[in-house]
C-alpha cells in the first residue's frame, strides 16, 4: 500500500495520533447514543461517518491559535483540537462544569475559551458571519491566524452563508469555509436543496477557490485544508472546501431516518466507513498491530467509562443562575 502520509509531511506518529482521534470520536459518539437510550443523555446529534473530514481538517489547524467555529456534528474537530472526554461528557449531562456553556446549551454546541473554539448556537449558519467577522478583525490587526468554520449542506443554502462568503471574498479574509456535505438537510435530499452538484462551485461567485474532496479520506482532507491554511496565511484570502461525507445515523436522536432514506443506502455507504479505512491503513503500514488496536479500544472504553461516572456525579447548574447572561444585570 502506498505511503501517502509521508508525501504530506506527516510522520508515522502523526498518523497514529490521527487514528486514535478518529477511533475515540466514534467510540464516544456510540456511547452517547447508548446513554440517550438509557434516558441519561437527553439529545444526540451524531457525526458517525464524517470523522475523517473532521480529523483531517482539524489536523491542519493550530490549536489555541487559530479560531474555530464548528457546527454541531464536529465532535472529531473538538477532540482533535484538545477538548477532553471528561469535558464533553459534562456537556452531555448538562453539568455546571461543562466548558461549552455550563450546562445551558443543548449538547454539541461547542465552545472552549482556551482553544479559541467560538460558541455556537442552534440557528444554523450564524457561525459563518461570526467567522468572517473574526477574520476581518484579524486582518485589521495583522494577527497571524486563520479562522475555520464548518457547516452542513443545508446551511449552505442560507442567506447568512452568502453574506459571510461574499464579505470574506471582497476583503480577502483569512477564513476557511468547510462544508461537510452528507447529502441531507435533516430529511431533505441534496437535489431538492440546490440545483448544483457541488457546493464548492459557488466559491467562484465570491472570488475565491472552491475545492471538492472525499470526506472519508483523512489524508486528502488534511492536504486541501493545509493548502487553504497556507493560502490564508499568505494573505491570499478565503477557500471553500466541500467534503463529501455520509452520516450513518439519523439526523438526531429525535429523528427517524427510515422515513426519508432506504436502509440499504445506509448499508452501502457503511462500506466506506472512514474509521475502518484509516484502521486498514495503519495496520497495512505497520504503524499499529491488531493487538495494539485492541488495547487502544480497551483504553478508550475505560476512559469513557470513567468520564461517564465523573459526569454523573458532577454538580448540576445552580438554578439561581438560570437567567445569568440572559438579562442585563
């Protein structure tokens, strides 16, 4: 098997760490579904099937320096940038120690001050103008940063998206727009959302490059994102990257995807599971053995178990703080 990572300047250790992140992301996501079905976690919005796009993109960023505005499926992004399993389990259980919102937001509304992960909200597309604004401020100040923001294909059709990209193109801002196109805006298939095959073709209308990439290929996603980061740092402006992915789960724990897509379609897409693809790569290149892989799974299982125990025992938010940061005081 071709050694693809060396050509990208990635070491064996880099690839091993990438695999650890993609495996941990999948295992954490799967556990969250179990906790939901047990009635312990009230809501899940999953990224299973999209992990390679997330880890590949995040690997090209500089944690704590670049600004990141992820969308709700981006568990793999925040884990790669440095959020911990314990922090994210506090989020799932809506505990006071949750670094995202102190238990105030729904799960998967990411935020972390130390890692420059900018707080998200439920209305889709609002993070794109925020990303453009941060990039504009960085350009005015001369800051050596890149702003990366992600969104789904449904969000690509919102007015906020057009305004953010248009402004970014006019001012040649250091921002990367990363579309994780999984083919469905909740239940609406791509062909009923847009009249173009690729979201990335729209970048031409804003005056900057648009790139389509296989979102199940962690190395290709890393390559195109690194190129976009380098462009931005050289002052050459934004890039729109469209990662073609597929979500294996329903839109959320409150959704029944059998009403709008054939289970056989999902089964076919699972043949391109990005976690399995990277596992096969690291095994084929001797970066990991089967025995080491099994030990990793056991370690992550224990880490997740400990995080669940910790989060369940952690203090709930104080009800007296309910309207803090809501009304002026």
